[in-house]
C-alpha cells in the first residue's frame, strides 16, 4: 500500500495522465483507421465508376455471358495498383468473373445490392487478410428510371491500408508513453505546491501539541487550504485565550486556597490551645459528662481541621514552586525509627533496613512520606505492616506493605490524586485525602517516584524509589 499523501497525489496524477493519453491515442487510432479505410473506399468507387462509365457503353442492350466476362476482364486489367477482382451480375443472375482468384463475396452485400441504387461497401476477411468489397449498380442508358440491371462487384485487399493503420497505432503508443512519463514532473510540482500548506499545518500542530499555543500558520491564497489555515489560526487563538483564562483561574484558586489556609492558621492555633486546656479539665473531671463529651468532639474536629489546613498550605507551596529541599546526611534506619517512635507505631510496624545505610536527603520530607505511607497502611491495611529497604547501584527502594484487603482496582490508578479516599461513602474520616498526594510531591522533589500496587498474596504495597546520592 502506498503511504504518504505526496506519493498518492503523484500516482493519481500519473494515472489520470496515462488514462488521458491512452484515451486520446485510442480515439486518434479509431478516427485514423476509419479515415484511411473510407478514403480507400471512396477512391476505389470513384475509379471503378469511371472505368465502368467508359466501357459499359460498348455493351449490347442484352449482353451475353461472354460480353460480361469481357467487361470483367477489362475492369480487372484497369485496376492498376489496387489489384481489384471484379464480378458481374446481370438481372440477378449468377456472378461472372474473369479470374478464378476472385474471392467469394459476402452474402449480406449481395442481398443488399439486389435492391440498391447507390454504391455499397463491406469489409471482410479472406485468407486472413482484410478485404473491401464494393457493389456498384449500373443503370441502363435507355431506361434510366428502371432498376439497375447490372451490378458490378469489385473486391480488393486492404493489406496496405492495414499496414498504415498499424503504423499509426505504433506511433500513437510510442507517443503515449513519453507523455505519461513526462507528467511525473508536473505531478511532483503540483504535489509540492499542494502539500506545502499541509506541512505547515502539521508543523504548527506539533508545536501546539508541545505547548506553543501562540503558533500560527502563514496563509496565502483563497483556496480550500487557505480556508483551512485560517480556521486553524482561529482555533489556535481560541485555545490560547481559553488556556490563559484557565491558568488565571487556576492561579486565583491556588492563591485563594493558600490565603484561606494562612488566615485559618492563627484562629485554629488559638482554638487548639483552648481545647487542650479544656481537655485537661475534662480529663480531671472538672466538667459535666455531657460537656466533656461535646468538648472531646470539638477537640477532634479542631485537630482534623488543623491538619487539613497544614496540608493545604503544604500543597500550595508545591503548586507555587516554593517547596525546596534541605538536604542532610542521615542514617536511614535511624530516620525510620524516629518516625515510628514519634507516632507511637513501633509496636505495630516491623522493619527490615540494612544497618549503617546512609543517604543524603531531606529528613523532614522523607519523614512526611513515611508517616503518610505507614499511616495509610495502618488505617486501611491489616495488622501486619512491614517497612523494607533495599539498595541498588543507583537508587534506594523503600516499600511499605500490609496484609489487608489491598487497594480496590478502580481506586488504584487514582490513589495518589488529591482528596482521594479509600471509602468514598465515608467522607468523615481521619484523613484529608491529601496525604499520599503530598508524599508523591515530596518524592518527586527528591527526584524519585512513588507507586502503589497489590501484592499477589494480598495486601497493598507502596514503593518509594529515591536516587542514590553518595554522602559528602
């Protein structure tokens, strides 16, 4: 199959040119052949008529067979280069010839000549050679208005005319091939001219796909391709305007979320301080039971709101590109132990970390990653959570696995999206749905990756991959 619009255009142009040349050749050949045969027929009829006119006057009023044979012989001798063979029929009688080599006449011609008053002609083949038979009725001088009593038939070979036709056909075929081949040059030029705007559109589309929404194509002319270029420019302008609007709206939304989060931080800090004091009073039994229960509810919701605001502030830093790494050389085993001890998870989590493994990273951000991965496993996994660390030639791999039911298949592709929760039917959970998204951003900030999968034997496996940076 021919690929490429250029090749297809050239092929179509070549086929059209070849078809046109063949059609013109066939028409010329047909017209030329007809003209050659008609010319030969007209000349033969005219010449035969002149010979008959000069000799028929010597015939008796009622010629005998010998008289007719004599006339046939005279006409044969007068044929010259045509070499015709004549046959005469008087009043529908048998054919009288002067030469035994006279070919048999077509029956259809004889039937039509019996009632004809003008010359008739018919082509036929004899001995694999084309011949032309002419029937010429001769009217009696004494009875000009009576049916012609004498019909003179003349048959002559068309071999020379057939040769002329073959020469004409060969010349037509020889001329058609150069025409078809020569059409390749204008086909290439036409294809180049037609495809130039298409290539411009393709280049512009590739630039737009790469983010260059200000790309435009140069439009010339008033044809369909020019209209397509104008439509493309209009579409590009619309996309650029829409993209600018969306970016502006996104930036304002981010600023709004960041401003709201920062504005909520101060009152939440005050509320947290007050609720801590009230929690202490409730724990000491200084408050009524119903009041203490209500206070515990307010304290829990305040802590959740505080964590949500802190997460939103952290997300806004990532969106604004303000998050930076504070790298330090740390012992990875000690960092994991501190993370678990700080959150009282030592008794719930097993670790498998090579001793003395040191790496250069941001301890605070890796602590956030570990806290989110382990906390997610403890909340949604089983009773056994394992942290395993392995090293390669150029990377450190940390996996957090559990023996729970695993991550639902429909949730697995979106587990690191913002505000994604394991149970969408229970929106009131301890998590904000931002923990794994923040962990992913921190992993990317280190130049690493964070992936999620289900283990073959059951349970979720979250894998953190960090580049191996040699401590300085």
